[in-house]
C-alpha cells in the first residue's frame, strides 16, 4: 500500500472513531436526561454483598445494598425467624441511596432474612433468598483483664444471649473458653469449696477447671466456645459457637 493510501485510511479511521465517540456521549446525555418511565411500576432488588455471607457476627457493621426503580422511599426489615416476625431496621430511606448500614445486635439466629418494602404502597419489593446465621461475639481486651496475662489465669464473663462462661489461659496464645452450664440437665455451675473444680448444685456433677467430668451424673465434658486471639494486639474474640472439647 502506498504512503498516500495509508494516510487516507488512517484519516478515515480517526474520523469514524470521533464520530462513534460523539454518538456515545450524545447517547449518554440523552440517557441521563431522560426521565425513567415506570411502565412496570416500582421494583427493587437486594444486592448480594454482605447479604452473601453465611454468618453475620453481632457487633459488626453490616451493609445492605439494593437497586430500585420508580420508588421514592424504602423500608428495610429484618426477620430472625424466616419471616414469621419482621423488625424495621430503616424506616424511610431514599431509595436512590441504595444502601443501609446496620449495627448487628448481639442475638442468635439460624434463620435471618432481609427484605425491602416500598414505603408508599407497603409492597414487598425484594427479599433475601437464603437464610443467614447471626452469631453473637464478645471482644475481650487483655489490657482490661490482667488475670488473663499469665498462663492459668481465669476470667468469668457474660456472653450476650447466652450466660456465664469461663476463659482460662492455657498457653502463650491459647485459651479454653467453657460453657458453664452443666451437661447433665443444664444447671449453672459454680466453683467448689476449694475453687479447683466446677460444681453443680442440682445433682452433684463436678467438672475440672478445663471442663472434663470429675463426677457424674453428667457424662459429657463442658462445651468450648470458638475464638480467635490476636497476640499482637492482645485481643480475644469469642464466638457463640460451641464444640465438644478435643481433650479430656
Ligand atoms: S444438672 Fe448438673 S448434675 Fe444434674
């Protein structure tokens, strides 16, 4: 191809490109200026961001997002029992904001659902399709609890919507966190007279400080709570998820 022909082709190509760009921008302007036409009425869809997490932890900030068309205000609602009861989280939120932050309470639920309501019509616009779990968690700062700074140290705390638990430091960065309800019939435990074991006043069961059965009628050791320890920041996070202890 001669130089002249190549330049002519390049010129045509640039011309065409500029034209397409102009059309795109023009189209964009027209689109942006156009008023939405609500042919199908109001609609909205919850978006899967945090709504995809299988587990939500109490105390966390949780993001609920959506897209909405032809809706002025939405109400965000939450159910902890698969839609039998609904609690309002956000009363009248401009739909165009498209998001809502929820401070998750310290509750336990296996069947958490969310939905969006059109405030004008009370119509349900969108609802999550699968259940999520909500699990309370407690954050323990070791600087506030010097008893946990040495191995063997013990601290009793209340776990929200659960009750009394014991935290025992078992190593430099290991802990055992015990449910202090008797595994016989669920009575709360106390320390025995020597302060060495956990004792049940109901029928006399006794457990070691680490939760193993010393005397029946209880047969199973005390359940332990899942937790995470950040050794650098000296922060212990306890989740309300219980397992059988691995050693006894
Ligand atoms: S409930 Fe504890 S021994 Fe029966």
